[in-house]
C-alpha cells in the first residue's frame, strides 16, 4: 500500500488508522523507517495522542527509549538511530523490553535486524515532491 500525505490532518488520519490497528491487536508492535525528517517522530506523537496518551512524546533520538503511559495503555517508543548491532547488551535489553511491552513504535528498525524481526509491521516514510508531502508505504 502507498499513501501520499500532504497535510497534518491527513497524517492524523493515518495515525488514527494505525492506532486502531494497534488496539484491535492486528499489529501492536510497529516500525517506522525512512530518512531524518521524514516524519517518523511526528507520526508516533499522533499515534500516542490517538491512543489516549496526553503526555507529550518527544523525539527519543538522543535518548534511546521513552515510555508513554496513558490510562490503560503504555506505548514504548524506541529510536535505534544511534545504536549499532555491535552493542549486544543494549540490543538484548531492548529486545526483552519489546517482548514485554504492550504497544511499541520503533524508529530506524532496519539498523538492528534482530529487533526489526520482532515488529509486526514496518511503515516506510519518505519525502515527497513538495515541502509538506510525505509518502508512506507498507505491506
Ligand atoms: N506531511 C507531513 N508529515 C510528517 N511530517 C511533516 C509533514 N509535513 C511537514 N512535516 C514536518 O517534517 C518534520 C518531520 O520531523 P520528524 O517527525 O522529527 O522526522 P523523523 O523522526 O523522521 O526524523 C517535522 O518538522 C514536521 O512538522
Ligand atoms: Mg525521529
């Protein structure tokens, strides 16, 4: 599937659709891949909001992981941008956290194949033609 997003309301709609798939159990653990600035963190923020989490989701690029707790929902947001497969202890720790988490969104999943393998769906984001355009592809 391929979606072209050209505005924030459109991205919100996609976030609502992804959040619904998470809460109905279709995919509770997802990955968001794509270059810096593609909109991965922005999408996670919107998904969190949609899951009923009011706490602001900040970019975890410099902090590997954040947990966002709503009423009955916990979204674990992980960013693998700075992690290497060679960092075996951290990779093992993150894999364990993902196993035990309720809902998970991982940025840069392709950096660590062992972690990508734990995710049920990967959304690929990239820049479109114009400044606010983004292309989202998934299987
Ligand atoms: N249609 C869009 N979808 C997502 N982000 C957009 C869009 N148009 C503009 N942006 C902007 O692009 C930037 C994406 O940044 P961010 O979500 O941090 O990207 P990433 O996490 O992929 O590096 C934000 O400043 C956001 O406001
Ligand atoms: Mg990001």
